[in-house]
């Protein structure tokens, strides 16, 4: 993510095959594994763009160990709005299938989960500066997310709201701090969005997901970004909501985490909205990859498996 640019039944395995999620074509040469262990109750996974995953059961690339989950993009506000830029879809059915097979057949990991690349209130085509409209905009995006995953095998029960400022067109801040003349214009008409309006979008998203599905709601963001959008007051506080952080991160894949800290270091995952890694809602850490600190392979995640049981 961050683009600049337990066991289930045999019937689920058959479903995975039926929807084309168990095909495993070669993607390229895999890097040599390094000695690493995620720690008790944790597993390694990837997200977004394709990576080479091999073995039976499937193994995490580079670090080794069981492939314990894949998180893919269900959709993207800019894509849904028809923008010519920023309209990428970071989803690979190959890695999704490998994660699902590991879960269904071998009782390993979480299987596949999804995130929705959120647009803030500033890219709402019906922006009027009210919390009511912002709430509706959040609900609308949640409806798009649920429609996008209908019929897919998505065992992971948290639907992630991806809240970030990617610094790419048409809206470098994804409309969280700037109001644009239209969703795809890239032209600002207002350079300020109150935190209460931003938070109303997330509230609408969460409300629709929980009332129209069995999924729980999570947020993907970072402590470096969260206060830039929601400030430091009441609208920044995030409770009873699962979190997936991308801070800090490294391009050094040999430092794969043990627990919540990079192996052999004192560098540990930092969450946001008042939560820490001690919280039962802290579930994932994208410790390498994304657009900020690329590693030449892909997006790597540390997944707390125990907290989801």
C-alpha cells in the first residue's frame, strides 16, 4: 500500500478454486530466504501488488516462514469516480489465492483481507461543508467496498479504511485537507477541512460496514499522517477500532520483525489515535514496502494472528 504510485471446510477450498483464487503461476525468481521468525502469535504476509510466493504450504518471500495473509485493495475512490490519474487497483488474485489456500487447506494465517482506498470529504462530488454530507460520503464508499468484494472469498473479517495522503494526482491529500472543484480536477477551491468533517467520513464508512456486513472495521494509517488529518483533539481519538500501521518501516528485509519490533533492534511498530501495540485493536504493521521505503520486492506485513481468534 501507500503507492507513490481455525481452519475452514473443504467446501471453501472448492469455492476458492471456483472463483479462480488458487492458480499459482510463476511471477519471477524468488529472493533467497533469510533466517527470520515472526514471533509467537504472529505471522508474515504481504499486501497490494504481486510478490513471488512459492512452496507447499506457501512461504513468505525473502524472510521465509509460512505465508500468513494477503491484504488487497477492494477499490479506490479515484477509480470509482472515473479519474484519469490515481485510479490504480492494487489487487492480485494469485497472492489472494495462495493466502486462502494456506488458511483453508493448512489452517495457516488469516487468508485474504481487503482495504478501501478512501477519499476524504474534499473529493466528494457533493461537498457542501456539512457533517451530514461527509457522513453520507463515507457510507457511499463503504457500499462500494462491499459491492466490490461480493462473491469473493475474503476470510479476514476486518475491512480496512485506508486513510493516507499519497502525494499523487489528482488529489495529493486524497481530499482530507483540501476541497477540490471536482473529484478529479486537481484544482483546490478550499485549503482547509475541519477535523470533524474528516471524522464524519470515517464514521459513515464504519456505520455502513457494520450494519450491512459481518465485518469489523479497521483503519490503515500512521502516527505521522493521522494528526495531520484529524488533529490532536477528540476527533483524533480512535477507540474500539482495529488498526494497521505503516510506521516505522525499513527497506532492510533481513530485519523482519519478531513481535512488534524489527529483529535485533529497538525499532518497534507505532500506532495512532491514542493506541499502542499493547492494544487488542493493534493487528497489523506494514514494516517494509509501500511508496515511502521501497525494498525492490513488495509490501511486507507483520500480522497479529492471536488477537483475531
